[in-house]
């Protein structure tokens, strides 16, 4: 005996219960008849039946069979929705064809956000044609290049045709099925696109005007308003299918999540615009920090949803939080006496009410759903909000203009007072100057008498000054000769005599003087590059260094000298070379450490290096003059 499968048992049980209750509970679905005077008909309530397939495994053969005939339930609302995103929904409508009607008809799905629709179109004699469409398919695959989904209706024979639709969407979708004549559809589509053009044109006009205002006035509120308007426009285009048709028709994957990007941008720029327009940072610092926190959380939620769980994008009601924050911020600032906030509050009132309306429909308040009218209510609210926000910006500009005029009036009054005060002061000064002039005139007579006496004294002093000048010139000459003789004597002592470090430091007191001596010593016969032998140079980056004008090789004053890479201060290194030379290397490292205040090990290391050079140049040093210690310097 063959065992029955679970599926067959399930079908038999369903058929059994249908047989029991069909006589009392079944009600035939109401078909929609095609008539000559019919232009448009929206399927609602009993005219559209639905079946929820939570497993997603039912086939068309099973659904269209007798076992499932009574499982389809008439819609209890005018516009059914795909409430559970994990379920697959089946919908069924009936159309009574009439070949006597000369019009051509089509079926249209009004919600453009549905991901997958599989339509089973009756062809007569129980045959069905399968058509698949939705916003997860390329736009070029559609039969009609329209933002909605359309399929033609066959009207060849007079019969009642049953259409089945399998619907699967990643977000809650309105299943609005409309029967339209082709002629009426063309007129309706043209009108619809015309109003879309007006709507998006308004957004572009508002955005362009405020962009010009931003460029002219450099106030960030205009830039935030431009970005807010563009985000609203792109969000609306993403949800009504216009963006998929014109902006990215070949990117269905991007089309699935594009609305989430622009919805997030709308919330962020709305809050930034609120902060800037209403001076929230100055008028309500705590509220300003709260707004910044909401912005951060919204961006964090968006990033998490994008990277880890994109299904969270479907929770659009989260935008109620930033919208409420902006709305109640406007109310708070207005209550504090800031007048431009009145239009802001009025504009956001429309958007707030529209959002609550859409939220209630999303939460299942079916009696509020009026089909296409409800679908576009948020767009109307956005238009009203843009208009009133523009009034708010204009009101703010007007308020600033009034403040400016008030300040100008106060400035004019102050300038008038300053002019009067200036005239009064000038009169007082003229009187004081006149009195002072008389006093000065009398004193000038006395001064003239004194001047004659002073002139005689000045002549005498002039003669004495000339004599002193001649004596100063002679003294300066003597001082110059004395200083030259002292320098020569000191230099001779340094070059040939036993001097202490203090006396040696007078000749070479610091690093600059030591480097200057090395520079003159190294290049006394002219400069020649060590690399390319070029004789032209520029000053290098290091003081007194020289950089080749040809190969750019830079040579410092200590390079190729006994002082290269030494860690000892160069003036002490000079004195060490001098001491080792004058004592012919017989001075000990302990003595050098005591004289130079340097560690004995350092003196021994560097002294050994100097002694090695002295040994190598022993014959040359014997022939040197009193400047012989400098022969140890250059390599």
C-alpha cells in the first residue's frame, strides 16, 4: 500500500473541511466587468482575495487548485498590505471580459517598491502565462517604460478570468491593483509625470535659490537647506520609482537600498538646518547637545544596518525621532520669543501630521488608507514644509534686516551727537589756543633775549667740540692699532704658545666662530664639489654649508675634517687639537678631561684619533709655520 505524502494529506484534509463548510460559509468573489464606459477601477475589499504563505513553498498549481479555493479570503481593507516581510502573499482577482468593448485595458500595480511580483495571466482554456516583474529586476525588462508595473488584459472572449499574483517584498508594500483603459492610462500617466515635474522642479528651484544665497551670504543654514531639499527629492524619487526609471535603471541592487541613504540624509540635514536656522547652540545649549546626539545615533543606526542587517532599513518609523526633535525644537525656540520659528513650526506641523498619518497606516490602521491619495500624502506635506521653511528663512532675513536698520539708526544718532560734541570741543580749544598764543608771544620775547646769550655760548662750545673731535679721531686710531696688536698677539699665542681654555675661547668663543674658521680654511683655495668637481655652489640648508649647483650635493663645514661626527662641542674639540699639537701628543687624557670638563673616556677616544692623524702627517707638520695645528684639521 502506497504511503501518502504529508502534502497530499494536507490537501485531503483541507478539501474535507471545505466540503463541510462550503455550503454555509463560502461567498463567491465579485468579478469586475469590463464595460465601454469603464476607464478606471481600483480593486478593493471583496474584489481582491488574499492568501498568506508563511512557508513560501506553495506553488501556483497548489494555490489555483480546488483545495485552496476557499482558503483565499476577501480583503478586509480597501488596500491590502504585505505586513509580514518573511511571508509570501498570493492575491486573486476576477475580471469579466467583454469582446464587444473596443477599448484595450491593462492592470497596474501602483506601489513601485514591491520587489518580486509573479503574475499568472489567463490565456483561455485553463492556460496561464507567467510574467515576472518588480523593482528587483532591470527597468528595461518592463513591458511599458513606466514607473509602475503594468500587464495587458486579454479581452477576446466573454468569460470570467481569474488572475493570480505572487508577491514578495523586503518592505511593507501596498497592493493597489488598478484596472485601466489604455487611453485613460496614457492621459493619467502624462498628468502624473507633469505633476512630478512640478514637484521636483519646485525642489530644484528652492535648492538653487538657497545655493545662491549661501554663495552670497556664506551662512551654513542655506547650505543645509539645499542638502535637505535634495535629500527629500531623491528620497521621494526612490520611493515613487522616478529615480529607478531615470537615474539608475540598470542598478536594481542599489535601488533596493537607495531610499535608506536619502532618508538618513534627510533626517541629518533637517536637524543641522534646525540648529543653524534657530540659533539652537546659543539659545538652548543643552538642546543643541541633544540634537548632536540624535544625529550621531541616527548615523550609527544607518551604518550598522548597511553593514550588518539591511532589513532594518524597513523600519522607517525611526525617522519619527529626528522629526519630533526638530519639530519640538522649533516650538521651544518659538516659546522663547524667536519669531522666525513660527513658520518653521508651521511647516514641520504639516510634515509631522503627514508622518503620523503614514505611521498609523504602517501600523495597520486600515480605515485611514485611501489608496493613491494616501500614497502621495507625504509628498504634499513635504511641499508645504518647503514653502513654510522658505518663509522662515525669509522671516529670519527680515529680522536681521530690521536689526541692521536699527543699528544704522543708532549709529547715525551717535554720529550726530559726536559731531555736536566735536563742535563744542573745537570752540573750547580755539579759546584755549588764543589764550595760550598770547602767553607764548610774551614768553618768546624773553626767549629771544636769552637766545642771543646762548648763541655766544654755543659758538664757544662749538670751537671746543671741534677740538675734542680731533682728539677723538686720534684716540680712535690709537685704539684701533692697539686692538689689532692685541688680536695679533692673542692669535700668535694661540697658534704657538701655551694658553688656557679661557684665553683660547676668546678667539673661538662659540660654534659659529669655529665653523667660520673651518669654512675659510676648507675653501681658501676655492670650492670644488667632491662628487662632480663643479666649482659653482649655493648656500646649503646648514649654516655655512655649500650645495653644488650641478648635482645638489651638500657639504657641511665639518665634513672631511677631523671634527666630522664628533659629539664634543666644537670649540672644545678645537682646544683639544691645539693642546695635543702644542704638547706633541704628550698630554694625558686625564689632563684633557680636567681642562675641558669632559669625560676621560671621551678625551681618550678623540685624542687617539688626533694622535693617529699627527702620526700620519708627522713629516708634513715639521714643515709647518706657527699655524701648524690647523694642518691637523682637514682630511
